[in-house]
C-alpha cells in the first residue's frame, strides 16, 4: 500500500515537473517573441527618425523631394506605439504628429504667369500652419491688397522649414533661389523684395546676397526695409519704425490681456515680457534699442528678452531679475516675433519644457501668475501697414500713393 502511494506521489511530482517545464518554456517563448517585437518597433522608429534627420537640413539637394516623400511614408507606416519611439538627432514624434492647424488654409503663392511686376515677400518661415497662414499670410495679403498691380509671391529662407512643411503637408514653398528662378522664368521685369525679418541681421544679409546673384536678370530690383528699419550704432538709436512697432505690439498685448491701458496693467502689478529671437550679429543692438524705445514711450512695465540671450542683458534670467526687482507680481509673456511659431509655442510657452520661459518664470518663485499670449506680429494690422509703407518707399511715392488711394487708405 505504501509503495503504491509513493508511486502515485512520484508520478504526480513528475507530471508537475513536466508541466512546470512546459509553462516555463512557454513563458520564455513569449518573452522572446515580445523582445523580438520590441526590437522590430525600435528598428522601424529608427529608420523613420533617420529619414527625418536627413531632411532636417538647411540646403536643398537633388534628392530633397524624394527624401521628403520617403520620410512621410516611413512615418505613415508606423503604428501609434512605434511613432512614440521616434527619436533622432532632430527627429521626434512631433515632427509629423503635432497638430499645428490646417495647411489648406495657407497659400504658398508659387503660381506662374504673374506678369512683369512682382513683390517677393521673404520670410524665415514656420512649420506651424495656423501661424503661417495668419502671420506671414496676413502680411502677404495686405501687400497684395495695397498694390493690386503687382503680383505678390513668397519665399522662405529656412530650408529646414520648407522641407518640414513639404514632407508633412505636401505644401511646396520656394526657397530664395527657387523664387528668383521662378521670377526669371515668368518674365518678371521689375522685382521688389520685401523681407518680413525684424532687422538687418544674418538672414537679411543672406537674402541680399541671393538677390545680388540674380539682379542682372531683371530691369530693376529693389530690396525694401525690414520691419524695424535701419539698425543704428547704439542702444539709443531709435527711429519711427521702432516706435510704431512698440506702440502696435503693446496695444495688441494690452487689449488681449483685458486692460484699459498699459498704465492700468502696471497699477495691477502686471509686466509684459516680449521675447525675441536674439542674434550674435552686430544687429543684436536692435533688441536694446527696442527696450530703450519702450522706456522712451513711458512703458515702464515692458521688458525685452531673447531666446538666445544675445545681447546678454536680454537673457531669460536677466529679464526675470529686472521684472522682480521692479516689483511686478504678474507676468504676461508675448513673442517679439513676426510669426508665432516654434519659439513662441515651445521656447516661450512650452509647459512640458523645463527650460521654457514660462517654466523659468514660474519656477523663479518671484511671481504670483505667469500667462502667455501666443500671437505673431504679422497678424496685427498696424504692423502690416509698416510693411506696406516700406514696400511703397521702393515702389515709388507716386505709385504707392495711387495704390493707397485706390484701396481707401
């Protein structure tokens, strides 16, 4: 009897051992399958990231169109989980995945058959669809309305942005060389180039060099002033353009904030911080000039800063210190940029970015509240009027005056 019980017990133990081994083998197989799937996901995401990095460049090549198409196809082939794994030198899930508005609302202004007179509006550019249509598009539309006898066309100087928009949205925007070649092919005789850039900085210099290369192809070529006009030699060199921009931007900022005036905002302990880009170019003094302009206008609660911290007194920590020392407890951040694009949405207002200006102001502990206004200057009618005036200066006073009269200005 005992021997029989022992035999049953041993048989049961053997069965358990066999079953346990089978379970362990099955678990190991499942783990191996999961590891293989994870590796496949990473590889697919890596390939897409590599293709995005390939088009994140500032120079157009013979394969750019193909590369943009390949990057989008690789992204579209990914699962939602794989898209979250996309990571490269520049690539991330937001490159194709972030919703920046309807690209269909924007007009790239690259049609042919435009006549002999062209106004080429040159911008750095943005991949934010809503901002591109409202800020850059707003300036372009205003110029077309002001000068109906001229055809307004577009060029961007940032190939990185051109590639991004082309790959993601299928919208083709000309770079400078493409736009100038298009003008030549269209038989344009009189070309006016209107930069939307803030100042005579590096982008303006590159624009001028490109225009010089094509100048012999036209009967006349004229380059209009950027938004803030001539730079000047020091922080005290102001001009009418800088004053108009300061007044226009602050009027829009105060209205959006719900105050009756800038003075009322100051009485409420509110300061406005305008964030520009910044530059190592000699034109960086323009930002100090804009601060001087604010002070000259009596805008004591307005501070000018820059993403790059160039000039040094415009760095975020310096601006935080200035506003805190002045006793302001409420901060409203707003871009001192023509377009509310990546810098405005991420560097300024990005709540998920610990280095954003929003988070730096909040984490300083100096302020009771920090808010953001994400609006580019290109959508402000008074700013658009400055561009219209600059274009008119090079078209010629008589023709500009006639156009303004016809448009009821």
